[in-house]
C-alpha cells in the first residue's frame, strides 16, 4: 500500500513535467554501494551495475525496462583499484578495471547469454614519457589516449575483444599555436590549465542531452563523428585548432579556423570559444560591448554571422536574457543587451547547440566559477557510495549526469534561439525540451536520491533511488 501511494504521488505531481514512470523495482542500495549503467544500442538493452566492497552485480534490462538477467561476482583482486570504463561487446557488458600502478587493465565480461562472468588481464605498456589525456569508448573499442611529454605524439592503447594494441599518431610535422601566438608542440597547449578544466583533459561533448554552458565553456573539447574523434582547441583567442583522427586508419589531419575579428585594445578584454554541431562549427568572440557569432563548415566557409552590441539587440533570440543562480527555480530576467555582454565578459564565454527534430537549439552566454572551494568539482550529482573513487572515471565520463547539475553553485547568464538545420531562424516561443523538464523534476523530487540520466531508444530517462521505500525508479521524459 505504501508503494502504491508513492506511485500515485509521483504520477500526479509529475504530470506537469510530462514524464512517465516506466518502472519501479524493489532494490536495496546501501550507502556503501556505488551504481552506474551502460547501454547496448545495437540490441536495446541496459546493464545496471552495483558495486560494493566485496561484490559486483549486474542487472540486464530489455527495451521496456523489464529485468532479464541478474549476474553477481566477487570484486577483482585488491590491486585493481578503479573502474576506468564500461561498455558492451557482442551483447555482453564489459567493465575495464585498472590497477594502482596503472600498468594493467582487467577486462571483466558479463555474458548474459551463458550466465557467467569472465575476466582477462592485459598488460598496459604506458611509458614514463606518456601522460593520459582521454579515456573513451568509440564503436565498442575502449581507448586510453596518451601524449608523449614535450611532444606532439599521441598514443592509442585500444582494447577490443579482450585484446590490446597500441597505435601511434605522430603530429610532429603539424603546426600548433599557443596562447602567445607562437608555434608550439601540442604538449604545452594541453598542459595549460584553464578556469574550468584541468591540464591534459578534453571535455567530451555529445548530443545525448543539450550541453550546458558550463560543460561547453571548456577550451578543449572532444566530439565523436562515426569513426572519427575530433579534438578542438580554443586556447588561442584568434583561432580554433581542430585535430580530426580517423580511428580506422589511425591517421590525423590538423586545421585551424580564424575566430571572428574584434579589434583589441588595452581597455577591453576579449575572449572566444567554439562548438561543433552536425556539420557546422560555431565560433564566438566578445568584449564588454560587442559580440560576433559565426557559423562555418569545416572548410572555413562562412554560413551565417550574427552580431550583438550594447546598442543593438540580438535579433534572433527566442527567449529573454536569463540569469540562473544555482538552480532552475532561482532565475531572473535581465532587461538589456549590454547587461548580457558585460556579464559574459565578467564570467567565462560559452555557447552550445543541440540538434533535435530537425531543429537546432542554440544557447549563448557566460558562466561563473564554481562558488565552492574546489574549482574542478565534478559537475554531476553524487552517484557513488562509500567505495569512493572506484567509479570516479565513470562519473566523470558520464556526460548527461554531469550535465544535470552543472549549473549548481554557479551564476549563468544566457539567451536561447531556435534555427532550422541550415541556421535560418525560427521565430516564436521556444518549446521546453525533455531535458529542461527533467532538470525541473530532479530539483523538485529531492526524495529521489543519487540520480542518473541517459538516452535510450531516442527517449530521455531519469533513474533514481528511493531509500525510504527501497526501490529504484526509471522515468521517461517526452517532448
């Protein structure tokens, strides 16, 4: 009866959010247990992992979130301290564990057809001259990407079907430009620390959920386009540098696109950023009085240009100028364009674009630093339990989890616009996206703990734990 009441409360209170309670399962998760998920896009399955101090358990769900298989195994040897990746191979869920010396990876395979768990240890030959810059799964292959110190040499330690191979991409003959407008190797550019990002990191960008301005404020971003990994560098305010890596041939091209031109002087500071969506790159440059946004193809051909200044409003906006202060509920509307420009310049400039239903949802603005003591706080809500850093890499890599609470502890100012697929403006009131509804729902339902967000079969899902009723619920959000 108690659970029925909970269901009715959630259902009735949630109508305004256009969400559907898809499934609620009996599941006891204590504070010493971490959990996360991975999705099999080919077979429309979800694997849900529970990790405590002694065991690893995996629950397989079908496309209707019905539980099919439940497998449990002992945790690996204590030397394997953390899970650095997770994915699917041939219908089997896979976890990648790394030892404390970082010279071994254990591939743990959950075979749901045969109801068994197997593992294989692979020797990871990362030299003392290499530093890790990215861990990412692309087309069912897990890549640990490193760079040789003081060089432009990238190494791909790639794992698939429990085998590991190393590929080297030497970019020594390519030219990179540092923030002082001098030619440089790639290493010092990646080693620079910025307000929102640690050195030797790239912020992953996907179209799973609309990227927040906090996430897209990073100067180093990575995108996956079919069999290509695209890395962008906006360390230099005059150029966006693009490294496009073909993961079939392990070859790379390097190009640079000039940022919009704004005259600089000693009194007006200038900043810039970029964002890739579909087959376009969007670049912005601004000072306290003026902003230019340009949309280009990857050859540098100008598709569209938009200007904003303190005397001219942004003609293509579909919303007011909004300042969000740490949450969806704590917002205010700003009246003038010069307020927008000044605050973007006072904060850190950012832009993002989300492709959905043949429309492009564009947001531009600025974000403040995290007001807590740690400027590199993980953006997402707390997922883990007492096992601590075991799944830290999984949390960091989870784009939509990070996206959910990324505005927390920050001031963010922005305007929204809607365009068609060719960047022609679509006028009218902007519709609420499923992710906007999910954010509002998550803030309202404080009782639902340790949330996770994922896209499954083109739908957006929110999962969370109810400790009082010892149940885990999956909600689907619709347009």
